[in-house]
């Protein structure tokens, strides 16, 4: 028996790990096709979860009729390995073609959904079908034991391990394509483990204990309907909290890929803890009826969510100040961040995570059918997760903010608690005190939330005046007039624009910032004969776009920015960005930069990429070889690409540039002061020679004024400065030899800088 249980547990663990690995890998691959926007991520999540829900629903019907569920499970896992890996490799190989197809068909959310569903819905459905078949296999193999909660717990634990292994190790060490293969190997291992079991006939399950007749389950149709509704509620609430913490986590954990993986793993581990608690409570056979058990868990979940709201506010709002006062850094700071995040998550996630496994345990249908009846519960729980994630990401966050979304989750759980408690009190159950107590506790939680819950998002700055708040699915953008060491006493000019806790736009009072963004415009103009059109990817302060618009030759400047709030903040920087959003030459677009290039049918003389930081998710894709290939395709004959490279990633990005553009020159970015190792690179397919027209172009009054604003010394002409730019290989050690970042091997996202904490937040020393 021990061997049988061990094989079942291993299969649940391996299958869960593979499922989350596919989710992470598909999200990365489809971001190339659909765009790295919140909409693209939501479409991918919806396709994955909807496929799982459909698979679980179908499996309930089919597994009951299966003569050998063990064999059916093995075939399912094998099918997942074949279809999921094939879909991933197909996405990696034909990303450009699929992206162009989406653009040609209109680039609407409907078209994106059709593409995503066509590619991953089938393997997702197979993933969703595995648990019902595993439950039936377990019930026939070990009929005397109820293994459903235990196997579900192992599956959730496997999901957490899948996130950690994929997010921290597999992609970094193997690349995306081989990571797909590794996930497929887990499916095959799960299949082999189950096929090693002996097949038990259908009648074997009848030897076990029938819990459905022992008063430990809800058997009436109304009871099953209640469990189905609570299963869906559980999925919705957990995913609302997960989306909220995806925003709040940036204030505590950071916003790198490792931080996001750690957050998702923490949520799954908390769900695992909740499942284990249910498993232990059920083994002790509490005297309370199933209905009282449900009411107690619902009340605990409501109280936990309320506690979690205030803990989340405390941790996210004061962590920056705590970090500065304690002087934490390196691995110690990393451990403190993870510990505080887990502490703040636990009250909200653990009790809410108990609800779904409790529904599985209390379902008389699931018990009578040997686990097959769990398919509907799994399907509705997954459907609730889709509803929760999409409503939080696209409706709640933008309409009521992160704290308002948290309150909605509390209200949903409180409403369910009150409804079940009132029903129990009115029914002839013989229990009146427990429902009344639960109702009183819920009423107290709601009163506390309405009276004292926060309304504004966490502060990104310790000491400063908040001028702008923009909460969207892409993140929380805030503008501060801040007391900061780089500004000295010039508080009125010290403006920082934060996404989460990361400054995405630095203060104009810092001259190195102006210098770098100006030179991304002027350096490229020095090598162009007759420039007419320019494209700026990443608006930043707006200095690059505004400076380009000062050139009389330039007829149109297209600016692409993924976060609309950056444009909303532009007027605050109008003294340095030439009011670019109001310039008739300038057209602004809200889009993913790579997707914009893929969908474009025009060409530009100059393309400049002004990413926040090349190690951040999404932004890192602007420093991959494939991006430079896209830019080359959209450059006019003789056109140039301008990109800023920085930190330890510089030699790798330099190699990617040289793989695509045979000619590249570089000059110091940020004056070599703010970010050591920063270079502004000008690249082209044609030899880079200074154009005689450039000297006259720089003498135009509006351009000369812009060059003066950039901090160019009067003793050095712009023509002399750019003529002296050395070849890229002469100034960046390792350029052309270091491995290049690619979509398959995203080196930048997984670069660990300056100790352990650099894995979670970008730092420069």
C-alpha cells in the first residue's frame, strides 16, 4: 500500500509541476505573438484556465466509464507531453509569422483569443483532465482510503515547485525550448509512475468506506449546488488576491522575474498549507456537521482576508522606510522581503485556500463516484479563477484600485458566509449558535473594512509629495516631488516617476538623465543624410521625442509606450521635454514596442529604444537579438538604430547588436556617472560616416538650443563629439564574444547582480 500511495503522490506532484511550467513558458512565448501587455497576458491565462476547466468537466463524465483509469491517465500525461511541448516549440519557431497574422487580422482581443485558444487549449484541457482520472485511479487502487485531499495537496505543492524550478533555474540554465522538454519529461515520469500500479477492477472501489452515507458529506442536490458555488467563489477570490499582490509585491519583493516567480510560488505554498489543514481536520473527524464545518471555514476566510488587507497595507506601505532605517542589503534583505511577503499573504490565502479542498472532501458525489465527481468542482474552481483574474486585472484595479479590489474579495467571501449561515440558521439543522457567531464575526469584519481600510496605493517614496497616481493593469504609476540625495535642496525640481517602487523616469534636476535621453536623439541624427521619420520606443521623460521634434528635417516622430500613465505624467516634465505630447509632429501610441514594430507597415530613418532597465521582464525583450532583427526590417535604407546598453549585460547586448548590424559605434551614456558601464550605441547596416549635412543640421536654432539643454560643453561642437565615437568593439569588452540575449535564452532577465537582492530588484554599484 505504501508503494501505491507513493506512486500516486509522485504522479500528482510531477503533473502539477509540469502544468505550472507550461503556464509560465506559454505566457513567455505568447507575449512575443500577442504583445507583452496586460491584455496579452490575460488572454493567455484565460486560454490556459478555460482549457483546464473544460478538460476537468469532460473527465468527470469519461472517467466513470473507464475500465482502466490507470491506462487513461498515462495516455493523458503522454498526450500533454507531446502537444504542450509541440505548441511551445511552434510558438518559438513561428512567433514572427503568428504576430504578423494577428496584426493582419486586426489585432483585437478576439483575434488574440482565437490564436491563443487554438494553440494551447487542447493541451490545457488534457492537463485539466488529469486530476479526475488520478482520483479515480487512487480510489480503485486504495479503496479503503480517501486520498482526494492528499493528492490535491501534492498537486498544488508540485505547482509551486514547477514555478520555482522554471522561474529560477530551467529558463536560465536550459533556455525556453529545452525547458519545454524538461516539463514534458515530468509528464512522462508521472505517466510511468501510474502505469506501474496494478489495475483494479471497477468493483474494487466498493470495498471502501462510503462516506456519502456516514454524515460526513453533503449529499442532497442543494448541498452539491452549494459546494459547486463555493468552489467557484474560492477560485475567484484567490485569483483576485493574487492579482492584487502582483501589484503590491513590487513594493516589497521587487519587480524582476525572480520576484514574480517567488510571489507566485508563495501563493501556491499558502494554498498547499490550506489544503493540508483541511486534510488534517478531516482525519480527526470533527463532531460538527459538514455545514457547520463549511461555515467555520468561510468565517475564518473572511476574517483572514480582512487581516490580510491590513497586513498588506502595513508591509507594502512601510517596507521602503524599514529597509532604509535598518540598512538591509544582499541576501539578508532578500530573506526579509520573502518572509514579510509570506507573512502578509498567509492570513488571506491560507483560509481561502482551505475552501476548495474542503468542497472536494464534503462532496457526496465525489465520494460516491470514486473521485470522478470532483471534475465539476475542479472545472468551476478553475472557471472562478479566470473570472477573478480577468475582473481584477481589467475592471477592479482600474476602477477601485488595489485596496478596493481587496475589499471586493472580502465582500464576496463575507456574502457567502452570511448566506450559508442564514440558511443553516433557518433550516432544521439543530445548530443555531454557530451560524449566529459566524454572522457576527463577518459583520465585524465588514465594519472594520469600511471604517479603516486604506484607499491610496502604497507609497513608493519615503519623503515626498505624491503628485499623480495611476493604477492600471500594467502597474501602479506614481509621480513624486521627492527629497532625494541626488537633488540636494532643490525639492521643487526633484521629480521621480515610479512604477511600483522602481523609478522609471528620473528627475530633470539630475543632468546625467537629460544628457542620456538627449543623446539618444542627437547621436543617431549625426549619421543620417535626409531623416524624415523617427520612432521612439519607451517615452521616458519625453526628452528624446521632444528633442527629435526640434529638427526641421523631421516630419513625424512616433512614440510607443506600454503604460498610458507615462503620457499623463508628461506635462510635469514639460520644461525639459518640449511639450512633446502637444507637438503636431509627434504621434503617441500605447502598445508593446516589439508588437508595434511587428504590426507596422512603414519604415523609419531612426529607431531608438529607451527601455527602463534591460533586466526587467518585458523591457528585457527590447535587448534581444530578435528585437534588433525586427528593428532592421523596419529601418529605411541607410537608417540607424540607437539603443542604450548598461551594467553587466552590456557585452551580451553588444553581441546581439553586432549579430544583426555590422556597423556600430558607442559613446558614454549618463556621462559615465549615474550608471557605470552605460553606453549609447548607434548601429546600422551601412558604414557609419558623419554626414556633411549633420553639421548644418546641428546649427539650426531649435537644435542648437536642444544640444545646449543636453549639457553639451560649448567648447565642443556636436559634430566633433559624434565624429569621435569609437567602434562598439573598442569600448565594450566582450562585445561580439559574449553570448547574446535571445527570446530562447533571455540572459538579462536572469542576470543576478550584486548579491542575492539583485535578483529581485535592479541595482547598480
